[in-house]
């Protein structure tokens, strides 16, 4: 495998912080370049990386040479874009690990490579939700993590989609580089990868919560620096605050049919922001029997969750995942979906949804919590062997002899203080 680091951009948004290129931005006694090379060392990527350089190449080359770092490089005289620069590579039949030079990350790249090879991908993205999806390329995937569509940054403001973002780490089979037109400016995602998608190449999403953050703007650099200094950068997110949806995050429907998840309580966004800024993942676990009853289709529930993620993203917060149970055990509803009228293992108070999330994200049960507003939420947490907090239900809190919280933010603030 050949590692490629792209450092050819102008870095105009970063100039208010430093005159040096972004890859030399300081993090304690080290800079971003040191930290990227440390990641290669940790993941046993021993082949010297190739730097594709453009503006300010002197500073980067001088640093590499003065520190006696083994590397290869190519300097563009005329900027060809993040894809066009790849045509300068002289590699054959190799898997290319492409890293954007403004990315702070702490990732098990071996697992990423294993995913790519196991699923026989042509291209794989390292993906995650982030707090600035409006300024990011978003993707739509199917149930097998195959990319179906790319929503490019600077899109129309009225877009609605899941918050799933390309982080800036890619695996690309080197034979595909021949598809890029030489001596012309071309963008990695907007041109090259999108063309590969249209040509039917197998493009995959490796969805992980390992630490990745770009430092392309002043705000994001200081956010990353804060994470680095606090130690969050080094820690693996294996703790979670699970949330019930209706009555915890959003108002419940008065007709008991389907609650609109975008009708959020006033404190919900701030509560999620607090979780995002902590070491905890935030995952929704919700029963949605309205699907089985025929009140709303599965497709429209998915769309409502996309709208929820879009609204949260526009407010600078995100969810790590949403699990919902579409089943209901009792028959007798007009228009009900018969195949969903079953006694399932996922419907709370059963704990299957929680257990699936714990397995997928390697979550530590002892350090996690479930915040809900019903007895079913409490029992689901108990069945999953995690603690529970009750909000918006003083009567149940008294019955369970638990502290009563008026809203999600109050509960989150109290929990995170411990």
C-alpha cells in the first residue's frame, strides 16, 4: 500500500492563523505532519509516503529534509486539483491510501484496509457525521454501505439528507487513476470519484467514529487543538449516551399516531452539542409502531430522520446513529402492515437495538447511559445492563426512586459533571 498526502492547496482560509501551510500547524510540541507520520508508524505503513505539493512546498520540503524523514514528492508548477495531481504518480497495481494534508486523525487504518479488501471495493471513503455538514461533501449509501449518491458542498440550502460525511481519508485502487485526464484541473470527489460512481465502480463507505477532524478553517483548527490538548484526540469513543426520541428530544404527537422528530424541545440542540463535545457517542433508540399500524410508511420515517439530521447539522450538532423498531405485536388497525405485526426482539423493553449499537461501535456498557421518559426505556436499559435516566416523567422517577429531570439538557449536564 502506498500512502499519498495531498498538500497542494492555497490554504487561503488558514492564513489568518499562520503563514505556514496547514500541514505544519502546531499541536503542542509537534505539528500536524508529525502526527500524520506517527499514524503511519502506528499502523505499520513503512513505505515512504508520497507528498503531492503545490503552494508553499519549500516550507514542507525543508521540514522533511531537516528532520531526515524518508519521503517522495512531486511539486505541481500549475495546480491541477486534488484529482489532477494524482496523474503525477508513477504507481502500478497498488492500493493507494490518500490523506488530505489538513486532517488530524487517530484511526486504525488496518481495519479500514481490511474492510476495503473484504468487500472488494474500487474506492472506499472513511466516513462519519460532523458538525459542519453544510460545508462538507455528504453521501447516501444503501444497506450494504455502497455509495449511491454524493451531495457536494455548496449545494442548494434546502437539501435534506443523512449527515454522513467524507472525512478526507480514501482508499483507491491505483488502476483507476488512468481515468483522470492528464494536464487538466480535476477535483477528487466532484470530478474523479463522481465519474467513477457514474461508471458503476464499487464505491464504499467505511462508517467509523474514530477521531477525524479537518483544520481547514480557524474555527476548526482551534476545535481540533482543544481536542488534542484535552486528550479526546487520543481516546476511542467507546462510551455512549443513548436517547429515546419522542418525549425526550421532541414533542409527542397528541393523536398518538406519529410524532414529528423535527419538532424539537427548546433545549435539545444544546443537549446534543454538550454530548458531541464530550467523549460520548449519541445514538437514538426508538420504538416506531406507527409503521406497523399503517399510520406512516417506512420510507417516510426514514425521510423524517433525514430531515432531523439536516436540521441538527445546520445547527452544528449531529447524531452518531438512529435505531428504530417498526414492529407492533397487536393486530386490528385499519391499513396495518401485516408482516410487521409481530412480537420482535427489537421493540423496547427488549434490548436488541441497544445491543446492536454496542456491537457496531464497540461501546462499553459500564460507561454508558440511556435517557428516556418511559418504563419501557428504563427496562430496555436494564436488559442491556446499562444505567438509565428518566426525563419528563416525574411520576415514573418517583416510582423507580430515581432523580427527576425536567428536560434532556438538564439530564445531560448532570451526567457529564460526574
